[in-house]
C-alpha cells in the first residue's frame, strides 16, 4: 500500500508540476484569470450594480448567490447528517431534567465567570460581522461560525446541559432549517414578483431604495439566513461529536 | 404486390389472447383446454384464410411502427412464411389434443403453466414465420427460447434443470454472441434497412470476407437449427415431456432455426448474391458433416427420444445443406422438407410418447415385440420412419427428391454421396425398431397379453399426422406452390 | 411560471427537505407525505421541462440565476442550461426518487428507527444535488452540487450497520479525492480562461486556441480522474460495492441507479460541451485508444467479480461497475452512435438497476437472507416480485424488448462503425456472463423447493395456488413501475434516441 | 504582498503538515494541525484574501480543531502511525 | 550546467513558488490519505489536501500590486456621492480578483462539512470496533474474526 501510494503520489505530483510551468507567474496581474472579463466585471461594476463596497460579499451573495445557497445547504447536510449518523435517541424521558443550577455544577468558577463575561462580547462581535459584511471582511458565514463558537465556548466552560438549555437540539434544527428557508424563500419571493430565482431587483417594489439598493438589502437578508444555519449547525456538530451523539455531558 | 393487412397481427395474437384465459381458467381443466383448442382452431383458420391470398401472389404486411431507427417491427407474410405457419398451426391443434391426453394420462403437475407457455411459444413461432425483417425475426426467436425454457424444464428435477441449462445457454449464448453483432453489422452496412426482400437486403453491400463471417455468424448463431458444433442442446432438451419434444423439436423450435437460416440465405443475402460471393460452400460442408455425424451417433443411442433427437439434427442438416446449395431446386427441397420432416418426425415423437404413456418404456431395446401390444402406434411409427428416411408413399420422398435434384443441379457430386449415405444410415437406425416390434419370434417378445394402446387423445393425433405424411406424398401441390413462390420452381 | 420550471424542479425537494426537518422525527407519516408531494410536484415540473425543451427552437433552455445578464459575452452569474439530455436525466432522477419514496414508506421505519425525518430530508437533498448537477452550466457550481450529493450519500450510507459506516468512511476518502481532483481541474481551466461558465470556457479555449497548452490537457486528465473516481470506473471502483451493498435497503436501491449514472452524464458534459469532441477525440492524445481498453477491462472485470459473488446486492453493485465500463467505452468510441448509446444507456441502466435493486430489497426483506440462495423457490411464494426481477434481469442480459437490449444495440453499432471489435466482444462477453449470473438465480427461484411448499393446498391440476407476494403494496407497486419503465424505455427507444441525437453537438 | 514573508510561511506550513502527520499522539497531531490552519490563514490574509482568511481562522483553526479534539477525546488518543 | 539550473530555478520555481508548495502540500495530504492506517490521520491528510487546493485557488487571484477586494471609504465616497464612473476610480490592478475568494469560501465550508461528517462516522466506527486502526478493523471483519 505504501509503495502504491508513493507511486500514485509521484505520478500525480509530476503531472501537476508539469502544468505549473504553463501558468502565468504568481501575482501576474495580466493573467487570464485576473484580466478576464468576469473578474473585471466584478471589480468594476459591483459598486454600480449593487452598491456594496465589499466585492467578495457581493459576488458571494448576489452574483453567485445560487452557489452560496447550496453552500448553506452543504452545512445543513453536514449537521443533520451527523445527527443522523451519530445520534442515539434513547431513553430521554427517564433522564431527570437538569436543574436550574446545573450551570454551576461543572467547570471551574473562574472559567465560568470569564465565560459569562466573554460570550456576550463574542456574540455582539459576531452580529457586527454579519451585519457589516457589506463593508468589511465577514458576512453571514463568518459571523455564524463565531456565534456558533460562542455557544461551543459556553458548552466547554459551563457544560453541555447548560448550553443545551439555550440551544436545544430541536431548536438548533429549526433554526438551521429556518436559515435556508429565509435564503431560498427570499429567492422564491423574487420569483413570485416576476424575476428569476434570486433576482433581487424584482423585490424593488417592496424594499426601500432603488433597484441597486434592493440588491444590497437582499444580500443582508440572505446573509442573515446563512448565519442562522451556520450558527445552529456548528453547535449541533460540536455537541454531537463531543458526546458521541448522546448529548449528555460534554468534554 | 404488397398490401397492408391486420390478418398477420390477429393470427399472431390469437394464441397470446389465450394465455390470460388459460391462467384464469386454471381451476377448471376442461374449460382451460377448451380455450387452448379455440385458439388453436382460430389460428389455423386464419392461416388457412391467408393461404389463397398468398397464392395469388400477394404479400401481406403489418407494421407496429419503428422500434429502432429505420427498423419497424413488422410482419410480412410471403410463401415461405405462410407455409411454415400452416405447418406449425395445424400441428398445434394435434399437439394440444395429444398433450391433453399425455398430461392427464401421467397426472403431470403444473399443467396450467404448461399450456400457457405452450401458447406463448406457438405465438412466437408464428411471429418468426411472419417476421418482415431481421430484427423482428431475432425478437421472436429470443421470445421462443425463453418461453420454451419452462417447458423443457417442466419436470423440475435435476436432470431437467441441467438439460434446461444447456438448452438456454446454447440458444441464448449463440444468439447474443453471434447473431446480435452480425445483425448490427448488417444494419450498419445496409444503411439502416433490414427488411427481407427477394434479392436480399445486403446484396451488393458487403465483401466476400465480411460476408463469409456474417453468414457463418448468422447460420451458426441461429443455433436452433442444430448445426454442429452447437447441437448439444437438442438431445439434452429431450428431458421435456413428450408433447413438448414433439412440438418443439419436430416443429417449432428446430424448424424456427432452419427457417431463420433459410431467411438468412434468401432474405438477407439473396441466393444470387451469395453465389457471387462464393461463400456458401463452408456452410454446406458444416451441414454435411452434421448430417453424417449425427446419423452415426443416432445409431448408438438406446433411448428412443435421444435417437429421435439425433435423427432430427441430421434432418435439419439436410435443410441447411439444401439451402446452401443456392440452386432453386435445392431451396425448394429445403422448404418442403420443413413440412415433410415435421409431419414425419412429429408422428415418431407422438409414438414415443404413446409408448411411454401406455407402457412406461423409454428404450429401444425394450420395444421388441411391442407391435402386437400397440399395433396402431407402431404402424404410425413405421410410416413416420419411412417419411424421415425418404421412402415412397410418404412425403419425405418428395422433399428428398428435390434436395437430390438440387444437388445435381449445382453439380456438387460429393454432397450427393452425403445424401445417399445418410439415407442409408437413417434406414439403419429406424427400420430395425419397426422390424423387431412386429416381426420378432414370440419367445423374444417382451410383451404378452392383448392390445393395450395409449388413451384415445394420444392415439388420434398420431394417426392424423401419419395420414398427413402419406397424404403429402400423393398431393404435395399446395406446399410446392407455396415454396415455388419463393424460389420460382414450378 | 413556465419559464421557471428548471428552477422549480430543484426548489421543490429543497423545501421538502426543510419542511421534513421542521416536522420532526415523531411525525413519520407527515414526513412521508411531504416528501411524496414535493417529489410528485418536482416530477411534474421535470416532465413539463421536457415538453418545453421539445417546443423550444434552439433545443436548450437557459435560466439565469439572479437574473444577471451576460457582460461582454461572458456570464457573470450562474446559469442553468437544460438541453434534451439534461431534461431526460433530470426527469429520470426525480421519477426514480419519487417511486423510491413510495417504496421507502414501510421499510424506513424499521431501517432508520428514530431517524426517519433525517432520512427523508437527506434523500430529498440528494435529489436536489443530482438535479442541480445535471442542469447547471457552471463548472464550480457543479463541484458544490457534487459535494452535496456526496455528503448526503456519506450520511445515508453510514446510517446502516457498522460495516456500512466503514464503507462510508472509505467512500469519503475516495469521494473527496475525486471531487478535489475535479475542483483542481476547474482551477486549471479558470487560470487559463478566466471564466467558469462551461460554454464560455469552451469558447475562450476555442478563440484563444489554448488547446496546445499542457495545463489544459492536465486539467482534462484531472477532471476525468475526479469524475471516474466518483463514478467508480474500474481501477477506481473500490469504494462502490461495499458502500452500496451495506447501505440500508431503501438507500441502496435509490443511490445505485442514480449516482453513477449522473456522473456519467457529467463526464459526457465535460467531454462534449466543456472541452468539445474535437479536442477530446483528436488523435494527438495518448488517451483515445487507452480508455476504450480500460473500459473493456472494466466490463470484463466487473462481470467476473459479479460472477464470484454470493451476496445478491454485492453482485448487483459489481454489475454496476461493468455497466459504467459500457458507458465510458461508448462515450469514447469517438463517434455519434457510440455517444448516443452511452446517453441512452444512462437512462436504461438507471431503469434496470432500479428494478433489480428494488426486487433484491424485497427479497431480502421477505427472506431475511442476502445470499443468492435466498431466492430458492421464490417464484411460488412471490410471483410478482420475481416477475419484476426477471424483467430487470432480462434487460441486464440484453434481450428485446427490454431497454438493455437497445442500449447494447446502439453501443455495438457505434463500435462497429468505428471498427472497434474488441469493445463489441467485451459487451457480448458481459451479456453472456450476465446471462449465466441471472439464470442461475432464476432457475433457483423457479425450481428450487423450500421445505413446506408441498404442504400448500393443491388445486385441481396439482399446482399450488398463486399467493400474492405477502409484501406491502407500497413496495410491490414501485417494483412493478420500475419493471414497466424498463419495458417502456425499451419500446420507446426510438423516440428517446431521436431526442437524444438532437442533443449531441456535432463532432 | 511580501514575498519573503510568503516563502517563510509556506515553508512552515509544509513543516507543520509533515509534523501533524508524523506525531503519534493524535491530540498533538490535532494541535499541530491547528497551527497549520493558523499559518495558512496568515498566508491568505497576506495574499489579500481577507474574507477567506477570516473564514479559515473561524473554521479551520477554530471549529475544525475543536471538533477534532472532541473526537480524539471520545475515541483513542494513540495512533500507531 | 550550473547556469542552466539557476535559470530553471529563476524561471520556473521562483515566480511559481506558491504553485510548487501547493503541489507539495497536496501530495503530502494525498499520501497520508492513501497510506495512513489511522482514520483520524487520514482525515488530517484530507484536510491538508483540501487546503492545498484552496491555496492554489487563492494564489490565482493574487495580483502583485493589489490590495484586498474591498473598496475603501474614499473610493466608495467618490462613486456614490460624487457620481464618478466606477471605472475611473477603480483600477483593476489595485484589487485582488474576488472570484477565487468566493469560490474558496464555499470550498472551506465543504471541507469542514466533510470533516465533521467523517469524524462522526469515525466515532461510530470506534463505537462498534473499538479501534480506529484500519488493519485492526479489517481483522475483525475477516470471517472467523469477531464478526
């Protein structure tokens, strides 16, 4: 196996290296990819077409919004896939519900206190990242991961049961599905108002501003949708993986 | 003169329509058999209605529409087809009658399945007879292979299953491995046309080398014709109940094989074109080899049905040999021999079955003196033997006569010798049975007591087929005319 | 509304999946109904789509996501492109999905236990992915959708027993390698052409005359390697048999007919539309002859491996490996008839594998045994199931009028036209091996006796009564539908072939 | 974009990748993999791909590492290779 | 000879250093995926493999003199408030190509999803085989083993 692997790797590597000689030099602004009509359009016209300064966000949520919808679906699949594979639904009823002070039974006091202080800050920053994705790096996905991470942090510090009370499994799934419903539903709304799927300009009549602003606003909506899904799924993944699907006690 | 008509379709459908009736009436055997009979008579009547039309020189055609680009699923009834259909449908009536007697006589299991498959296979046979192009022919050829499989393996025991396995593997294997690619090759070469025409649709479109390969692939691929080396399914399939052996191995299956070969020679290539290519000799020699070898093997068989099976292989070899001579007389002889051999051989099988029903005997060596016990059966057996050997007062002589004439016409003297030698061999393996059945000394006889024939339902058909054999000697005109439509021989 | 059909085909199961997860795992019947309704709607749209393609003059429909018009001749957004081939394959995907949902109804409870809702959700998402793959005209979007189908299938397979989990893990490794190779190939194309739309890449390569560049060739090799891994082309097939045979029954019967076929479609798409027949088939490349020989090896090896199997499902999966060889070989025959055969075989193979897998699942359910010996005597106790199985088997062998015969017909005629006799021989050989395999089973089912059969009540002529299969109708009906489709696809092959022929770009 | 910086990060990345695969303690391997993710995130930020870097920091170095550690904790920590 | 080698390095390695490293990383990952025995190690290899491809894509988008693909406040202001045509203000060379970045966001997401699912499956495997070493698992599955 080792030998076979080695040979395969050498062959593929040689093949790839052979092609690099053919590439434009690294950082060449004149390469077809950089010079091409498509990327020029994105760089020059984004601001005119969508009024969004962050080209990455514009391309992500509008020009290639269809891709991003499926990216969200990928996350969703990972989440419910992990639950489907790992989760063991057992005798839920027999387990005593955790008392209100369960927050305090686990973990170190200092850790817990710090956590209680830090988590809101993280969440605040995450919301900022989501909302400010138009103007600065970030967006629904990054912000969503951070929100999810704040719950993970909470679970690490105060125990999974405590985190579960804030983001239970059922609730996580509903939030995750709701995220995609927001995204795809927004696209369907475009469709109902006469445009193509995800053609935000057709929402102009019901949104403030002109057609370009409609795009800008719509991007925010779909980013929020992405954030919903990502937040919920990140936490669901963690909670399942850290307890082997039993969702009892975390790490 | 080609005209569109629904008659071929209806003729083909009749026996298929009987299948649901047979399945529904499975609890009342009499009504079930009635359905079969109604279908059989209807089919025969329809074929008979078509005969005068065909004799007028008309060709009936029915098309289901194209199933592959350029290839319709179509029926086309010409002289050759109607002759074969006539033989098959008339013998179906008799076989059904016989089968009822046989199956009830032996209290066989699964009779419903038996009759249903029987009806499907006769339908497929008619489909082959009426097939208007190579593809339709192939389609019904395969349907026939599959629908007869349950019949061959009817007993379901180990022997039957291994026989069935040989049966299916040979027939399916050769047709998929040889016929299918050859057929597609024909399709590609002929530019998408596969209809049988008088001159052959491949005429002028293929070279000698390719032509040789395609011809061999098609001839050997239609392995139902029993040419060596793909003959071994036939003796193995004799494990089937005797009515099956009778119909399938005297009429339907093997005759479909040679019918296909005749179609290949006349409809695909055209005899004139094959003469130009000069490739048919190879087939002649394979057939000649088959004729001699199978006759020799038949001599050594003690099981009566196996002996009949090898005899069939030899007779099929005649037919292929006749058509491969490419002379009009030879082809006429081949076409006639389909009918004549069918009448003769089915008589023999019926007799073998009758002996089994009445006496439970299967071996030639057990038949000494049986002539006194079952005189009618053995008399019919004698007539059948004469027909197969080709001796007077039976139809076998007529067709053999044409075959020999064809050989002479084409100047193949060596093949003439083959005919003569094999006829002598035929006599050698049949006549002693008849002789010892009737003319043994009393102390040699294995039987005593009075006459004990098989049930009437078994006896009547074999008398009728024996009579047909004799009748076709005195009045072969109808068959001759139908064959003449194909070959131009008056 | 009609112009949105291609988008709606996707959206229906997408929303269906979300609704199912919202319904929760207690409401099984509601989940089933939701999935059924969504897929039925999707099927209706897919059929409408076929009609639209037929009606359109250009022969293909284009749908711009987000309504972005092209700028200076380049698509800036993502575009869907539905030609006749795509419309037919999409219809095949959703119809198989729909029928399989019916089939799943009774089984899913016992196979998935508490995870019924997740099963329906994942399954619908898998359909979304497959439909998306077929319709998209964007090379990168194709990657995302391939990953959607992969992730859902990893999860669905891993829902089975512990062996299924292990096979799923191997599938993840192989699948990721395959998808990453594809992604890398797309990157190579992007770096040379600066666009991602399949038609645009093709036209840039045409106008810039990039054909001679080694990176284009390596991109092609990488993409092909990736796709072959995903479709289990012979030396890369290792993951498939275990994954599909250990997967839960309702999952295997659904994935086996679709996944590899859709990847074959992707291969054709890449060969004929992305790179163009002119480039792929030009004699200057090393691969031409080589790949046909590889497919011949695939066909023969797949057949032999199937012959050696004693497990019914595993045998069927090895047959899929052989069938993939058919399609790859047909596509590489370098002529229209071969490509047509390959396209038609996508449809017909889906129909017959579906039929066989359904029948096998029913048999395994009823007998509790997954070996070939389980079939002993089944014709008596389960006549309808075995009829369905027989139809599928005859199609695998290639007897008329089943669809398997006609796809062989087109493939062989393609091979004959270019004179590739070894491929013809391989096809025939595999037909014969299939005949051996299936008649072995059918014979056993037909004649084998199980103890206790003699005690059944005997009717007038001695044959035991025909008992209905003692299988729920929700399983029997899909099987019969699948068997019917095997025959329908066969009988209407000329119509389908006519449609497909119009979709083949001139070489 | 500073190419010297670039080369240094790249070399460290290769080293991190090799170490992550050679360490027999899976927890250690996971941590080294986290370092690898951070390096690559740095590289991307330096290449101007801030959004990608941000995502990689959150996902690759953050969530991936955490779920890997979670898995290592709930399964075996030692590896034979 | 030495000159030639130096020339080769100058022409093929230095300007394409990124591409070389991505190939090396990718091969490391691929090798690990094929040959490693431990499932977690395979997954680490897989992650490295995927990041290598992401590295390749991001490298495509780099322009030597460019900044991040986000408009600064001044540029934004000039276009939106003063209504100057965007092509005057925005020089293509000043911005990295945003498209590869977008694609790679998706690829990262796909990567982490695959990783998560694979980890879940390996936990299940551990649950039923009690080991994560591939050869030990196969030993158990062999007929005559504990299966």
